[in-house]
């Protein structure tokens, strides 16, 4: 019975819409009759009740059938044209430009009213930036002063970092407390209005998730997973320092302080809280509702990560210089603080593990600082919709837009999850097998290096010979790796040049963040390569030319690969034929695995200053150790992040966009 009624209603709707679809010349042939029959006033806002109800029923009947959507859009256009013509007929003095001018004047008045608010927001933004800059400058000055001056106060040195750590933890705690409070308010409102949902829907004021804005995606999924892994390494590093304190308490030669336990413990807590805040629950926190606190809190966290980077850098440089002094028996290199590492069980563990763990802290701090800066910039902007929010946080502008968008009825209510991943592995097996060969060759070279470099029970002269052979072997393998990667990058750029270049204006959050991290990390590669090339060139008379050639090829490969990533990030297939062939995908697959091999070599071997003894001799122990510890963590991160960016290209560049993107036969056409 309901079906019969619906069909009749649809037929009546077709009859009502037919005059509107036939054209304006049939509809407004006699304007006077139209005015009398529809009782339309000058502004076109009041209708005869019977006619309006009948027209509304026709529109609703048409909406029930998606086939009438096009006709309904044409009808809306005709109705809008009729209203404009009727205004001109009834009121000869009517001028639409005058009306638009009045609307513009009203908007300008509203904008003028909000100028004090914009001025206040600009002032708080500037103050928060100055606050962050001050903290970073202190983070540079304090650890350097503690290193070079024996009169520095240790309590003040550690107290500064405790202020950074607890300030960041306090900001995150404040944001979570406000989140819990707003959730509780929402639960009360939901329970109170449970029986009046129909009334709320009629007024289109939704009380759902008032604290939840559109979820922001900072960085790709793989970058976030890598950051969590680096965060775990950073917590392990802090945990070893925390355990080392209890061993110092039993040694009378070492002066222990309770701050030596509190500082690494608070750093571990901050790392855990920050991972939760940035990568897991940031979508639930509405930073725009606490602009001042958010600006200063985020800038405090940015400065904390940068100061943590500098702190670990200075500490590891001190450890490395002490190690070089111990190896060379050069007492002039021993610092005023003997670090109490030698001769103690936990001290030896910290000394051995720090070489591999401290890059984790630096890379984790770099990722967090860049992501927090992106969040700080989002708080800086005042969205137009913020001016239309009421006291409850409901965005009336979005609600009004939803009312004016009938096409939204046909939209799916559940959008696709941002964590849904579909991967097509076709046209990648050749690059995969070539990459496996590279990984095997790299692992073999590493094993040979460590065996020859740490062999015991032989004469000192034989040890020196074995270490020289180990370094030459690693340099040769590394040079072969760079040469094959250069060839693969050039060939990939040539094959991908015919793909369509698509880059939307305004910038995509995740893409811009990944590219920014890659460019920042490339600075570390440039620093290490340039100093190595200069030093190897001047020492070529007493050294083999292989290290010089290796660093030259490394520099060339880095430049070309960055160009490939920056260009290939925005490339997409033009047609089904390119989607089937996937030009360049084999080479991108090989480059992903090759960068993993380069990352392994940098993390296991090149991050030590003693890896290049000729450069230690040329620059000096202090200078070359500082250069290595500044540049190599960034270089290691560059190789890691290159694998992420290349994988994003591998995954996204060969997906077709446009009318064929969801074609049901596309999977069969690709095979």
C-alpha cells in the first residue's frame, strides 16, 4: 500500500515539475498571471500555502528517486530565474548590484568587529614564537657552558630540562582534562535530549561530538610507525641512564645527584605522553577552542624537542671524545667530567648502546618538532567558520551549508577510513629481487667489517692491517651501492616523466610534512658529504682515493634521489595503459630496498667519528666528532625517510584518478 502511494506521489511530482523543466519561456509567458497565481511578493519570500505545499511535495517525491536529481537541479535554476525576473517586474527600481553592495557592506562591518580579535591572535602568536626561540637559545647555551666550563652548576643545568619536560607534560595533561570534561558535558546533553532527537534534526543543530573537528593527518602512516619505533629507542636510552644512576650511588669516585635519576625518568614519561598526544589521540583534541594555551603549549613542546636534540648531541659528543682519548691515551682530550662510564657494568652498557640509540632520540625529536610545528600553524589560522560558532561550540555556518546542499542526501554517511590500505604489488618483482641481492651484499660486508675490526689475539700491526682492509671493503661496497642507485634514479625519472603531474594549490598536509622532513634531513647528508670530500681531497696523498669517490657518489645520489621524490610525489597515471604498464615501478622498488641498505651502513658504521681516521687527523678529534654527531643522525634519518617517501610514490603514483578510477573492470585490465 505504501508503494502505491509513493508511486502516485512521484507521478504528481513529475506533473508539478514538468512546467519548470520545459523552460522559462513556457513558465513566465504572462508575468501578471504568474504573480497572481503564486502570490509572490517583491522579495520572493512568501508563497501561497497550498501552492508551496504542493511544490514541496513534488520536490520530495523527486528526491526519493535519484533519476530525478538532474531535473530537480534544472527546476531550481528556473525557479531562481523566475524570482529575479519577478522582482524586476514588480519593482522597477530594484538593482541586484545595490543589494550585493549592501551584503558586502555588512560583511565588512562584521570583519571590522572581529579585527580586535585578529590583532589579539596575532600578538599571542608572536609572543609564543619568541618564547620558543628563547627556550631554544637556552637549550644551546646551557649544555655548551656545562661542557666547556668546570664551574657550571649541575643543578641549574638539569633543572632547566626538568622545566621543559614537566611543562610539556602539564600542557598535554591540561588538554586531556578539557577533553574529558567536554565528553562528560556531551554525555549529559545526550542523555537530556535523548527523547527530542527529532526536534534537533528539524533544526539541524547536532549535539554530537562538539569537541571533535575534522581529523588532521600529520604525516603518513609509515612515518608515524617509524616515529613510534624511534620513540621506543629513545625510552630505552633514557632507561639505561636511569639505571646508571643507581650504580653511581655505590661508587665513591663518582658524585651522584638525585636529578640524574629524575631527569631521564621524566624524559621517558614525556616520550610516552607525546607519542599518545601526537600520533594516537590528536584527532580528539580541539586545539582551536583553547587558542592561547595551545599556542604556548605547542611552542613549549617544539622547544623541548629541539633542546632534547641538542642535549643528546652534546652528551654523545662528550662520550665520543672521552672514548677517543681513552683509545689514543691522550690525556689532553679528557674532559673535566670523567663521565663515570668506564669500569662500571651499567656504564659500559650505556657507553656501548648509546652509539646506536642516540640517533633514535634525535630522529624522534626531529619528527615530533616538525609535526608539532604543523599543529601550531593550524592553531595560528582563524577559520572563517570560527566566527559563526555559538557558545556551545556548534558551527552554525557548516550547519547552514548542510541545509543548502540537497545533494548531500545522496552522499554516503560513513566516509572511507584514512587507515584503509590497498596495495597492488604487480610490476615490482624484478626490483624486489635486485634489492634482495643488495641487502645480502650489504649484510656480508657488515659481517666482514666487524670481524676484521674486532679480531683479538693478533699483533698490533695485524690489527691495523685488518682495520684498513675492513674500511676499504666497506667503502667499495658502499660505492657500488651508490653507483647502482644513481643509475636506477636516472632511469626512474626518465620512465616516470610521462606520468601526469598533479599538485593542488593550498598544499596537502601529510604530503607537505613528509617532503619537509626529507628536505631538512638532506641537510645532514650535505654537511657530512661536503666535509668528507674536503678532508679526503686534502689527505689524498696519504690516503686511498676510494673514500673521496664514495662521498662524491653519495652526494650525487642524494641530490638526484631528492629530485625524484619531490617530482614523483605528485605524479599519477594518465590512462589505463599507464596503469597496466606502471612505468618505473621496478626501479622505485629497488630504490626502497637500496635505501634500507644505505640506512644500515650509516647506522652501524659511519655514525662513529673513528670510521674516518684520516679526517680525524685532518680536522682534529673535537671538530670531526662534532661534525659527525651533528650530521650523521640527520643522514641516517634521510635514508629512513627516503624509504617512506619512495614507498608512498610506489603505492600512489600508479593509481588512476578520474572517471576510470573505480571502473569495475580495472583489476582485469591491469593484469
